[in-house]
C-alpha cells in the first residue's frame, strides 16, 4: 500500500490484528444503529465492526503428520528422490484443468522460468500490466529485457487490450497480462493480438488460483500461467510457485530450466545440460499445499459469495464502484477492490476515507502505487547493461512513456481494497463493512473538515 504501507505489510497488519480472534462463525448481524451511534468512529461514534478478522495463514494440526513424515525421511529435496512434489503437480494441474504443472520455488521464479522458455532474452521487450506487484517487472528485468506497460482499464483494474498494439515494436517478444487481485484479464483480445504479431503470452496468475474466464481457469488461457504460494496467498506454503500449461514441449523446457538445466522429457538440450537455475520446490512445501486443495475450493466459494453480497450493496453507495469483470468470468478476490470517487464524498481525500474506514474496525488499504516512478526502473535503464542493449533514444522515450499511463494513474489514485481473509467471515461481518462505508459517506463533509 501507499502511505508507507506495502501491500504485504497491509496483509500482515490485517492478519495480526485478528490473530487471537475466532472465525466469528456465530457473529450476529449488527443491530440497527441508534442516532447517537450513527457517527463515524473517527468522529466519536461506535465502531461498525468491533470484532476481529480471521488470522492468515491458517495452520491445522491434522496437516502435521505428513509434514513430519517428510522431514524425518531426510529426503527434502526433489532432486534426491521422493514423490511429493510430483503429487502436488498432478493434483494442481487436475484442479485447473491444465495438462501439466511444474512446481517452483516461488511465483517470481515461475515467471522467470516461463519467460525464458517463451524466448525472452537480453534486449527484448515484454508488454505487461503496470498495476501489479513489482515481482512481475523484476522477472522481466532478470532477463535484461524491457517491461513495456500497456495501460490499465479503470473499470477492470487489469490490462486494457486496446492499449497493447501501440506498444509493440520489432523487439517485442511476449505479453504478460496480470490477473490482479484474482480478477481475470480479458484474455480473448489479448490472445488475438499476440497471435497476430506472433508473440508469446504468459499469464501472471500469482493471485488467481481458481479464477475463471469464460469457463476456463486462469493459468490455462495462454502459452503458460504462473502462480504463487507465498505466505499471504490463498493456498500458501511460505514460499512456492508453479508454471502451468498444455504443452509438453514448453513444460519440459521449464522443468529443465528450473532444475539446473538438466535435460527433461522431450527437451534434451545440447547433451545433458542447458541453461538453467535451481528453482525447485521442496517436498515439505508440496505436502503443505496438497493438504490445502480442498480448503482452497471451499474458501473460494465463500469469498465469492461474500464479494457478491458486498458488491450488490456497495454499488448503491454514491462514490463507490466495485471492479468490473469480463463477461462470463469469476474472480477469487485476493484483495477486494473498490474505486473511490472523492467528489461523491464531499471532497474527502482517499487517505482520510481509509483512515475513517480503519477506525471503524474495517482493515482497508489503497492498492498499488505507480511503481514505475519509484526508482526501480530508473536504476535498471541507467545501468551499463541496459545502455549497451538499448539506444539512448529508446530508453528516454521509454521513460517518457510512463506519463501516458493515464488509466493506471487513475486506478492508483482512487482504489481502496480489503484483504481476502475478511471475506471468510459471515454476513454480519459483511454488513459491518457496508455500514461503515455508509456512515462515512453520510458524514463525509464533517470528516473532510477534520
């Protein structure tokens, strides 16, 4: 989050604030507020939500025997033998309806692996969404390629397909759409553009486990999809990731690359080894993940039901607009975002709105910032390597192009989001979120003066 709070910092805060609380399964719907309690908490009124929120991640003692079995076996590393990582790969591929899955050390290493296999190399360009965690950019930079930003559609918060073709150059190698917050990108036009220009497509589905687009799962909609199982994710193992796809050739190449370049299946390279690194998942991580698959499915449905309930109510509050999804698609809500219009709240700034909402006991942050202005990309393009790979004019034009991202700036300046664990409570808790925003809207003029 902006305002000195990173997204993962916000995630930790939301979880830590509820570590000692129950799942609120017996919570009653909030009573109707008396007139004296209608004031926002920031103005001296009663909190809309006085309880906590579910902690995250959740651990269950029932999972411990299989983890201990792996640890006691001494076979922790995939290269030493053992079936557990392969078992998870089979189960996760089946869950998504993908032909293959390769487990990796993280979502970032999944992206690095897929981009290498799709052919991204030094001096190439990759078109990517700017509204994402910076790991997406970094995976491209790791190949000494240039992350070129298509703009963000303010209605969907995802890549605007209409802004892709103007970014394509003779160096463009691939497109990386990001299913941010677990909301599917509009993949049909993206894939059509890629096919027209003979570009690879790698889905960044690191927040999109079980998200659906027109009857198919994210991670199966392009050449390859990449997932993360980091601590904050819906199916966590501390760290971990996966590449999914339907091509044996591509997944064999991914397996070779993530396993120090060892020849695999249909891909034998030049002799026994080819270029690669060690991006392997460990067996105890795979066992942790295997035992959460059923939980993931059940909790996804609960998040969806609560998100639908929230969305129906929030869209009736002037100045609050839930994100729009592509037709016949379903999100999984790693964060639940809302577009905020300060004018409809008597000019109440987004920061003050968030302060008021958090005072109500509703943990909320403001999404991603314009990270391309944070110095990371400047460091890259000012490095000797990038100056050798790209002309001074190209790098100058590239830096200037960030000013064209009007849609993304609008999204960064106007988005509020609540974390996924808050969607795992009951309708009473959802009512408290709705009531908190209604109170803030009603008293927004007074809050704006405070």
